[in-house]
C-alpha cells in the first residue's frame, strides 16, 4: 500500500485538500509532519508510520505565523522583508527533509533542489534563460535605489518590475515607471508604517523620488531581482496573465488572472477571468504555444511532479514570457483540469495524487484517463 507523508501546516486548506484527494483514491490519511518539526529546534525526524511505499510531499510553509517567525525571525507576519533569512532557513530545512526521507527509505515527489531554485527568482530566471525559455530581460545585480537607476539608464529601461529575490504573493514587488523631467511612479502593495513596510491588500502608488528611494533601499538588503516591464495583453479593459499548473510534464489546469493594476494577484484585487475568452483571443495556435512554453518551463525542474507557471501574454497576444515558477502554485480551489487532458474534471490535488501513484508506483505506468477515476474529489 502506498501512503503519503506531507510536510505541511496541519489543518490549513492545502493539507485538507490533499487529504481529501488521498481519500478519494482510497489511500490512507496522509501523515502530516508540521513545518516546525523540520525547522531549527525541531525533531527533524519524519515518522513513517505506515507500512509499504511512502511518498513524501513538501507543501508550502505559508499561512502559519509560528512557521513564519521560525523562518524570518520574530515580527508581524504581514511585514515586508526578511527574505534572505527566510530562504537560508528554508533551504536548510529542505536539506534535512531530503536526508530524513532517504534515511527512512521513502521517496520525495518534489525535488528539494528544484524547490530551492524556484524560491530564488534570480536562480530561477537564470535556469529558464539558459534553457531557452522566454523570460523578461533582467538587470545585473542591484543593491540600492541609486544603483537601480544607474542600471536602468545603462539598459535604456524606463519601466521595470523590482522583486524581492525570495518573496511570494507579490510581497514587496514594485512596478516602477520613470519619465523625463524626474517623474516617477511606483505601484506596490507595500504600505509604509512606523516600523517599516507591511503587506497590504490594497495596491498603492508612490510618486515622489524620496518615497520610491526609501522603499527600494528598504527592500535591497534581502536581495532584488529586476526585470524589464513586459506589457501585458488586455481583455475588456483589464490586463491579464495566466497561472498554469503543470503536472507530470503536462499543463493540466489554468486560470486567467485579470486586474486594472499591474499586479494580477487575486488577493490584491485581481479576479479570475474568462479562460475561454483568453483562448479565443490567442487562437488555437497561440494557446498551443502558450501551453508549450509552460511545459518547457516544467522540464527545467524534472524532479518536481508539479509546478505552477505564471505566464505573461504580450500586448500583441503572440509573445509570451515566464514571470514566475511556483513550487507551491497548486492552491486553486474549485478549478478542474483542462478539457482534453487526462486531468479533465479533477482538481489540482486529486490530479497530483494520481500522477504520483503513476510515476512512483513499483511498476510505473502511464497516467490513466480521467474517466477511470470514479468519485474523484473536486474542491
């Protein structure tokens, strides 16, 4: 009997959805190892209680204040910053998980080195670029606002996205525009407070150079990744991009994210758009090429059963570029697989369970067609 051990936050949505997917497949309830157990001070022992073949899934350490404090140090969970310490602590935990998994004779369904690269925007961008995957042009290393402006001038860039190297959920991301005469505009969810910057659910704009310089200089110590602004296509007056989930090498789920601001993140006021309208706008060939870019992106992370690709669509609806690759980009409640794929009708978690069993079973077999699953869980 195959069973799963999951490194996760007990009781959160991700853990609950994955457990439901296991039950739908007739598998034992996953054994959940809380993130504090594998972070500094934890037991660092992955108990493998079930007999048989054990697969280990690493899930997001987000949505837990205690875990955030262990990763970034004490402070309010909404604060911006601390990414360098977060990444250092997180990758140390990944190494411990890999060691303990091997010790227990279990197998990882997502590779720890792949996760480490995906969680560093600079390394991820470099890996994709080396593989010929289209990505926005990136600037060399930037360590201050003054250096950022120098780099932009050297590259002839007036519009860039400034991203914390280890951030997620658009934390600290700045859409920066400059113009002759000293005009400047920075759009971000980072709100200035008496103690620093905090993530806000409202996108705001800074339009004076001292404000923007203060923001960039506050973000810089944790490391920055700066890309040329990639103008996005729009439908019905809203720009859009795509989150595409790739499972076992095949794009299986997709959602269009639309917004009136440069950030399309759903928690920042973005909304799920009409995917069929996007497909019609791209045409059959454009849609095929978009999914091909996502499949090529996933191929850069061969040890990962699942990746979430944030795909930018150019204003001409013909050019594509990968903005982000997400190791934990599968939290898309209510979304089922794309028509015509083996995951049609399945949510992202049920599809991953099936794909894991197909890939890691003692006798590997092809992923079965969707109609072979009776009573599959949908969320």
